[in-house]
C-alpha cells in the first residue's frame, strides 16, 4: 500500500543542497507545483541524461511557477561529482536522502551490485509533483532505471492541469 496518495499530504523533509544550502519542502513550495525528481546517483548514465534535460528546461518549469529539485541518496562527494561531470550546476541538487525518507515517498530501494560503481544502497527514480498546499498531485515511481517520463509530456500535462483546474487522480487507490 502506498504511504501517500494523490490529494493527501506529502511528508515534509529536509536535505542538504550541493551549493551549501538546504532544501526543506515546506519552505520551498512553488507557486503552482514543486517537482521532486529523485535520481539514482552519479553511477547512473540515464540519470545524467535526465538531469541534463531537466536543467535545459528549468526556464519552462519556472515560467509555470514550478520549483524544481533533484535529489539522491548520494553522499556530498558523489553529488558534487554529478554536478561537475554532468554539467548540471544550475539545478537545485539535494543529496543525502536517508533510506527512511526515501521509504516515506514509496521509492524503491536497491542494493549496489558487487564490482560496480553503485553505492551500497540507493533509491530508484521517481518524479512527484506537489501542490502548494503540500499535497501530492502526480507520482511516477519506478523500480527500474529505464523508461523515464518525458519532461515535455510532463510540461504539457501541467499546462492542461493548470488551464482546466484538473484534479489529482488516483485518490481512491486505498479505498476498497
């Protein structure tokens, strides 16, 4: 069973940012939405492509009143390596997400493969849109690194939702 459902409160959390600040959800909610993009870590080449695309589209999200943050369970050193090697220095990049925090968001947790650059444990990718009242609007939570939701489709969906006051969907998932 999911911990959080659409239209229900999302847990507040805080992670350090690579720029030296911190990201606390309740203090950084966007005018229309906050996009929480959880990525696997510096070891993931698909995450590299996704975060680079996200950085290219920051203006598109900003124009729509959306705060964007990318977050991983990586250490500060690994997160810094992501910024430098992936050239994503314009993104708000959080690191040090704890396993408990990841589980609060229903993220899938994986163990690193022996003889790989993967850390001991890390979360699999997810994208969540949180409304300004800190309730969940949209969630894409994955158990595998491939097939990420395209950001252009997400932006189109956001445009439709804002224009038509479209409600969060899936709110009945727990009722039976």
